[in-house]
C-alpha cells in the first residue's frame, strides 16, 4: 500500500503545478467535485478553494472552458450544478461551464472526460493529494492531463486525509488494472473548440 502511494506520488509529480504562470494554456480545466457544505453544515473549504483555483486559471487565460464533474445521485444533491451556479456568481460565463453529472468518482470523472467529452489534454483542479491521483489515472488512461493544486484547508485532519488517500490510491490502481467502466457513459458531448 505504501509503495502504491509513493508510485502515484512520483509518477504524477512532473505534471503538477502550483504556479499558474508556469502552466501551459489548454482549452479545458476539470474541477473535481465535492460538496459545498460539510456534514456539520459549515462551508466546505475544499469546495471553495477548488472554485478559487478554477476562477484564477480562467481569468488568467490558462483555460477557456471549465468542466465541473461530480455526484448527482439524487434530485436533492447535485455537485456539478452547484459548482456551475457558484462559478457564474464569480463572473464565469455560463456558456463556458460544462457540467458532468456522472462524475461519481475520480476515476469516472477522468474516464468520462476522455470518452464523453473527448478530452486528451486538460488541467485537473483539486487539492494536492487528489490532483496527483487524478493525473495518474488520466495518464494511465492514455490522456495527457496536467494538475493545478488548489489550496488545502489548514484545519484538516492530516491523519484521516492520508489514510483516506492511501485507500483511494489502491482503489484507483485496481480500477485501472481491471479496466473498470464508469457507472455511466452515454452520448458524446463535444466541448467547443
């Protein structure tokens, strides 16, 4: 498990950026989903910081479209729609935000970015631990993703986060190995050139 964690860390590191100035400009940035509020009904800083990062990249011209991918498993819970609404409030034009309503996992989000939205090169936006796993998955799927590191909240539980990420990376490696299909595929949705 430790070797798997370190393998993903090492293989993804060349494609991860903290500074937008050093990043290539690409057509699409992919924001990986999370809920807007915590279980305690407080604002989720992971969510806020991911949107901050997407807004920054868009306004600096590093991306022209934002693909928001997340869970929409019930009519009462819709991460992509919430992200789209909040990005519009930040001044991103609605026509430049594309929702992916079936990003139920990081693996599904990356696979759907490739198969449904026809993306090869993109910038994945999330916190450091998460973006590394997503970039690794994308590279193993034959894509050429870069990763942009959103700020990580200071008050997070380091131990819980690392444990969760260890397990998530094992699952990602297994999904890649068995060539897992996403929960949903469907019709192709081209993103404008």
